[in-house]
C-alpha cells in the first residue's frame, strides 16, 4: 500500500478537497469525516463535497454539517477520493477537469487506479479500516470523534460484524477504536436500531413485491417511484432491504431494483456458501462492487408486463 506516497502528498499540500461516491454511505462518509478531522489537526484548509442528501442516521458524526453538495472552486493542491473505483462515481462533473494531485482510498477490487497515488487494498473490510491503518502509519492522534467516524465505517460495511468480510484484523482495529472512545452501542442504534415509519412502509411494499425465481434461484423485488411515493419513502429508507431478501435460504442471490427518475438502480447480494459472484453480473450491466455485494445503474424505466418486469431503455 502506498501510505508513504500518500502521506508525502498530504504534508506538501495546504488546500485539500475530500469526496466520495454519490450517495453518502456509512463506510465512505465515516472515512471522509475522519480524514477531515485529521487534516484539520494538521492545520490544513479542507473542503468536502458529496453528491446526494445526507441521511439523518449519519448526523451524529462529527463534521457532517461541513459537507456540501457542490464543488465550487477547483483551486486545490490535492483531492482525496474515498470508495470510488473511478472518478465519475462521485457524480460531480466538475472534478473531471481537476488539475491537482489526487489520492484514491478504496477497497473495491474493480478500482481502476485513476489517481496520482492509489491506496487500494481489497483485503480490508472497508475503506474506514484502510484509513485507520493509514492514520496509524502517520502517527496521528486518533481522537474520540475520529474513532467514532472510523468505527461507524467498519460497522456499516461489515453489516454490524455479520458479513463475510468481518476479519480478525478489522475486529482488532475496531477494538483499538473502542479504546479511543468510540461507542459501538451508539453506532449500532444510529445505523440499525432506528426505523422511521417511512422505512417500515417501504419494507412492507418491497416485501409485497418480492418474488422467487426457482430456475435462477434468485429472490428479487421491484420498487417503482409510485411505490416509494405511496410509502412516503426515499432511497435511504431501503437501506438493508436487499440484505433482508438475501436471508431466504432457497435463493443463491438477491436482487433489488428501484426506479430513480430516469435510472433503474440495482443492488445485488449473496453469501459465501452460495457460490455466486454477483460482481460479475453487476459488471456486465456497467456496475461493480464485491463478490457478495454489488450494484449497477441502467438508464431507463421499469415496466410491468403481467407478472414480470422489464427495463425499458
């Protein structure tokens, strides 16, 4: 891992921009906010822009209010990307004309190493675990707030330490973050324990639309814009729903399709013992991710044909 090269770039830069893929999630958001706090310790000027609304459940993390949805001025010395296998995933068009040095922190195996320095390690459970190792390398002071951001990232991407990416290394890192003051009970309540009525209604509609394909051994559900509107729900309310579908023992993998304006978003999940690499299916549809958790987007609209669905491109 290119920790030394990344550290050299940070030390030699004053104006630093941070971002992640479009749509804040717990792992990459926790990583961004932890890095922001570290850079502020170093007296750097820091800007953060992330495309997409900030989910309420992440607003306990220190620094979330500093996140903008717009890039603004591109006059940076350094831009650091988190959880992006390519720069386009940020959804921030202006970044494609960046002229400064860049660092790319990621753990996705399909990362194309687009940055000046690429700190990419697929064996880590999460980007947050990778950032933790980097901060240790720099001898950073890991405060309670930094520890909380990083433990949130690890907790999120391991599904509360339930997924197959929960390794002894990530548990050791999590134990160290607990020693720094992070509260796993508080994190668990924020990420998994609070379900607003809109989430319950969205789950109910998703379960109503759930079907099992015995030939493909696939469980799937489809949610249209009308479904979400009727439930008073947003995309954020569907967090964890595809994992719920993946619990059905007869299914080799789970698929959730939902309409978002002129795009259809797909989420895929499987489990180690089921022997399915869902990243291959996602990649064939222009997406990507991990063997057991991947996603994709397709331009088009969901159209119902009797008991079946198709994407009208």
